[in-house]
C-alpha cells in the first residue's frame, strides 16, 4: 500500500498473514449495507399501506397540529367478472370442476383459457384435432393417455377425463410433474395472449 506500511504477522502455523484491519472494514461495510437494505425494505412495506398527507397547522377547532398526518391506504383492486364469480361461488358445473382441480387462483386462469379455446363445450373439436373442454391435442397426448389411463379419443369428450388430462399437461408444463405449479404454455390462446379477452 502506498504511504502506509502493511503489517505482516505469523499465524499459529508459522505462515505469514496480513493484519486483520482491512477485513474488519469490509465486514463493517457489509453490515452497514445489510442494515440499509433491511431499512429500505421496511420503508417500502410501510409506504405500501400508508401515505403522508399535508394538513393545516391550525385545525378548525383552533388546536395546533402537525403539518402532516399518516393515513392508511386502501389498495385499489381491479377484478375481472370471472374473479367476481369466484368470490360469489357462482359457477356452472364445468367451471366448478375446474376450480376443484386448480384451486381459485389457477382455476380462474383455466376458466378463461378453456372458455377462449372451446367455450367450455365438452364436444368441441378444432381443425387441428384438439378435443373437448380444454382442447387436448390428441395427436400429441394420445400415447400418454392410452398408456397411462387406457383412454381413447372419445374419452376426451368426457369433461372429467378431459380436465384430468388438461391438469396433467398443465402440471408437467414447468418440467416437474406433481409439484402443482405448472404453466399454460401448451395452450395457444395463452401464448398468444388471446385469453385476456376472456378475463374481461
């Protein structure tokens, strides 16, 4: 180091080691950084539910008060009609089956996607060979469905079996079957964002 003598000392095994002072400075900087990060997180959390409002120093009752006050913030939530129906439990039989399989959060997405794909028609057939409510592409999933369940194409017109197959496809979408955290990449209305119109 320029203009400063570096102290060298021997450790217990007789090796040379640098003085511990620079390490203490690095450790202090890390602690200060972690503290600032923690404080910033807490301020952000507080700011998400509170706001500071300016007010007159003299209230109408002629009492002195602080020039600002803190109010709780009411979050603004935008809810689609499907989500409103979830809150009211206002489902038809097919929609209830979907909610039962995927739960509320993923079920709302499933209802929107399958509504765009088939109108929730259990007998829908597309020009690309997609079958039933969830529009299962039979060419792609035929082997799996036959081997695993003994199902044929006509089984895809059974709403329960169709949704069971759709759940398997969704669940495998993230590469880990059985973790109940799939994705909707197998459905073109999702990848093209067309399903958004069915959320409105």
